[in-house]
């Protein structure tokens, strides 16, 4: 699904009104009617307790007036609380305000925070609250009566519909601007916004409905494609059908570097993920003392022993044989259980530069390059980095809090600086390309918060690279498939308590939905 930012949405609105000639009044009518229909469908019984429409300035408030009018004309008890001066509304919003006044709808103007306190009980009395305070154009933190109204909405027991986007969210990033409404349902206009699905905005959006307000399809189709929400439709588009006469050589040989002494599980999980994702051949290259253990855990994968240091981690002497091992291979992964001793760090850094095949870097390999990410500019092949927020913080020398506050920005920046595709893991995983494309993942659940999930993802992405997918497609498809397989597992096993291996086992079932 395509996503847009506030500026793009405003441009499409303006083009529709000024160039095509569809009046803004029609767009506003369609927007409000669409939201009213959602309320009638989602909260029909709760409307018996009444509906409070809380409006702010501008066209978002105008949408609120349209909603109030349609609900009123359906015989519902509706009250409007305007936090903007009624005499300041103009244009299309003023037309709809006058219509509400003509119908005799109860409208109260509240311009002081202290005055708003008088209406706190009203928020708790109604069954539905409509948040029509601010739309996608909001760029500053909420203050005063607006912030207080958001607090009243969130503290009420009512169901909440937000118009276009939950008030207090940045449409561009999903960042909370001071305080944000926690909507149960959001009715957005024409197309989803980045802030709806990026963390933490996704926690405030609730069920997202996209309303056709009359913007022509060709205008939507010509919107910039820099942002996407990767879903089932994009999975079907990105998936490459496998040739009917394919064999193990057709689908690539993947090498996984990892599994130091005592940490064989990580490398084995990466291999298992790779096999389930369809790699033709998988070799786990580990220190020699781990080779036997790994071979006992994995039946279908091959193993290769590499020189090790006395502590059971990879030796710098393994660099040359590792590069030789990659001859004739299609892709590689490095990091799961590899180790972070001095020799292991040197090994990861050299492989980051000199491996000629596409290379997925995770876990210990990311730690190894955390103080020298500039070496990735010298890489002999494509790179995919898969950090979780803590690893990203180390890579950028920032606090985790800073990473989470600007997930898109930091992922985009690291991709541009290194030339690598960056996968910033977590809720709404962000995938960023070096040429500024952003994909936000739609799959996954909190049951994935357990050891080994990241290792499995590394193998999945590596397997897709081995099958000939580009780093961009392998990363975004791999992230989605991993999350959707976990979604399937949660329905079979339960919402949590399932393992990374069990989630990977559901990948073939998922492939069956697109491979037929």
C-alpha cells in the first residue's frame, strides 16, 4: 500500500480543487459522510448514549461539522464542542458550520483551558467521541486547551474516531507532538499516511479506514512512491515465481558465518530460516570446535570448519578461507553467534569490505562495525544491515530513545551514508534503501519478542538474496514473510510462547498463497 506525507497529500488536494475543478466543498462532504458511515457501522449501539464531536480550526473542524450533520439527520443525539472561535471559520468549513447551526445542533465554543474543565463530564457521558481537532498538517506540539481536550478524550470510556489522523500525531513520522489521541478507529482521506503505520503512530491509529473523497485515481497513482506499507498485495507483486524445472543450484547457495563455541543456536536458526525460505543450499561456516554440534542440529545444511582462537571464537586467520568459500556462492550472512573478540571483530570488518556476494550483517557483525560504518562504502558487494534499536544506537552513537523517536530518519540516514539496505527491526519494522525509499512492514506480533527471531530473519533475507532477489526486495519481502509466518504461528500455538523455529516452519504455508 502506498503511503504519503502531509505535503504530498496537500498537493493532491490542491491539484484536485484548483486544476481539475472538483470543489473543496465536495471533498469535505465526502470526507465527513465517509466518517459518519464508519461510526454508524462500528459504533451503532454506543450512539444511543450520544456522540460528542470535538472540532478544531480549519478543514478538519469542517469535516467534524459534516459528521455531526449526518449523524444528527440519522436521528442521533449529537453535540459539538468547538475549541476554535466560531467566527474564525471560513470557506467550506464555514458553510458546514452554518448548516449545523441551521439544523439546531447543540454547539458550544470553548476558548479557554479553564472553561473546558466544565465539559469534562460530557466526555464520559457519551458513547462516541469524534476527534476532529487537527489533521495531517499539524507540525507543532499540542498545548493548552487542545492538549487538555486530548487528555479528556483518552480518559473517557467512549469509543473514538479520529478524522484523517489522530490529533497530536505527525502525519510524516507518527511522532507524538506533545499529546496524541488514542483512536479506536481512524477514517483517513484518500490514502494512508506514513504516521498511521510508523511507530508510535500505529499505537494511536486503531483500525484504519481509507475513505474515497473524490480525488481522481490518476492523481493518487501519480503520487511520489517514496513510502510504502508492505502488505499482502505487495508480497504478491514482489514474489518471483520459481521455474518449474528449477533445482537446488537454481535457488542459490547461501553461506552463514556464525556459531562460535557455546553460541551454535543462533547460526542454526539462521540456517533453518534460510531453508524454510527456499534457499537451494545452505552452508554454516563456524569455528571447527562448533562444526560437530551444528551438524547434529541441522540435517539439511552443510557445515564448514574455520580457524579459531583459543577462546573458541573465529580467528583472523579465517579471513582468507572464508573468502575462498564464497567463490561460486550466491549470498552470505554474518553475525549470528559469531563473537566479538578482537579477532572476530577484524573478521567481520574484513568480510564487510571484501565479500563480493550480497551479505546480510546482523548481531555480532553489527557490533564489529559500530565504530567504523564508513568501511561499508568500500564494500565489494551489496550489504543488508538488520539492527534492532539497541544495535542501531551503537551504530550511530545515539541513545535508544533517540532511535525510537525517529525510526524512519535514522534508518534512511544510515542507508544513505553506507550504501546498504537498512532493516530497523521492531514494531512496524522500517526498511530503508540507499536511494531514500522507505518500506514499513505490516506483519508480526508481540509473540516474536523472544530469542532467535532476529537470527531467523537474517537467514530468510539471505535465502532470498541467494534466490536472486535484489537487496531491497529481499529485505522488505523477508521482513514481511517472517512476521506473517509468526502471525500464522500465533493462531496455531497461541499469542506468545512459540519459538523462532516454529515460526519459520510456517513459511512454506505462506509461500503456498503466492506460488500457485
